[in-house]
C-alpha cells in the first residue's frame, strides 16, 4: 500500500511539474509581440491549435483544460491581439479573455524592399502575404506628390513599385485591431516626407539632382555599404562613375531584379538583359532597389571626393578601394581569392 501511495505521489508531482511546464512561456527571452487573431465563433480547441501553430503555447491540450477549469473557455473574445512567446499560457488566455487589444512595435530595417516589408508584416500576423505588395502597386497614394508618376516594374515580379525607396525605415507602433496595409504604408510615406523631403529640402535642391535620382542612388549606397563611415566614400565613387558615363557595376541592382539577396551571382546572372543590370546598362536603375535609411540619404547628398573609382568588401567586411581597374583586380585576387 505504501508503495502504491508513493507511486501515486510521485505521479502527481511529475504531472504537476509537466503541467506547470506546459503553461510556461515557449521562449521567455523572446519579448517581441506579434498579432494573433481570434475569429468570431472559433472554439477553444481551434484557438489552442492556432496558438500552438504560431509557437505561442506549449500544449493545446493543457491550454484547453486550463481554460475550461478557470471558466473562460467560452468567453474568449474575437479580434486581433498583441501576444508574445515570452507570455505564459494563462497570460495569453487573459489577453484573449479581456478583449483588450494592445499596440506593439514593428521595426522596418534600413535597406528593406517593399517585398521584405510584406514578408515582415505577414510574419508578425499583420495581414496576409501579398497585402503590402498588392497595395504598393494598386492603392492610391496621390496625396504624396513626391512619388514617381508610375511604377518602374510590375506586380508579377514584385519589383519597381512607385513606393520602393520612399518607405522610411523606422520602428512603428501598430494596433493589430486597426491594422490596414494602405494606412501603414501611408505612415511610412509620411515619415519619409517629414524626414527627407522636408528635412533635407535645402540639400536636395543644392545637389542639382532630382529627388528620384537622390533616393535611387541612396538605395545603392545603402546596399553597397556596410558601415556608416564608408557611405560618403562609396557615394562619391558612384556619383563620379555616373557623371563620367562609366557603368556603375553595382551587383546589388542585378540581385534586386533577380530576387537574389545573398546567393552567389552566376555568369548568366551578371549578363542579364535588364535596365537594372548596372554592369551592362549605363546610368541609374529605373527605380530605387531598397528603402534607404537617413544615413545613406545624407551620404548621397554629401559625397566624399577621392581618387578612387573602385571598391570591394573583403571576406571580413573591410572595404578596399582602388584607383585603377588593374588595382581593383589585384584586390579581388588578394582579398577575395578570384
């Protein structure tokens, strides 16, 4: 009898520990919030299954059982809520039960494309994949008169929308309940107008370049620079090549049109017949290839003059400059092994 009691006690303790673990956060170190939506009429089982799919709870069975025991199983509210993997199951349950939505923050990094932003928002549970891209090509943004008159690319390829380059990278607060792709894009455009169009109006006018030329070049500088201190030097080289009718030779433009962010470019890739291939086509690409940050814009408006015509980053990320093509080839062999 004592052995049976001991086994039962141990079993209860083990179950209690497991149950407590099942209610604990999936990742207590990940405090980033994302949107989770409960549709009207969804059962506690479906809600629990969706939470597990999103890796927000450990056990849908424990979540359902705990919700029923506490009496909130049939009282979870429909709507979109900001939740985090660092929350316990009971904390998530309380958020869904209270019906109170929360704002959370989404950071759009410098150098992100419209396609990148689309993936970012969908991954956060804000809208569906394609919402941002579709809106970038089809929504009406006529109140932002600094935008190009028409897109340089097509929705089918997902490149060259009118908004590319003009969505200011920053951290934005978002309410899951009120989220709307068009309104979010308008906020980014509004921030661009405030920080760049108005904030750098004097420098843009003094540059003798159009806003589109500045933003397009800044997107190249953003993609071609790895540190703030080298941006002005890179900008100076690229402006000099442009003004002297030398092809820019920026592989990032070809990567943009091909959708190859990090993969090695093949010989066929660098021979792609496209206005975005700046190895073959003289001048700037038809549109920005990313959304540059303010530091890239500033560097583009204040380029550093130098004797250099070429540059590359070695395998450790250090930039290496060259005056002649021969010196550039030596740098390739020395620092890149080719």
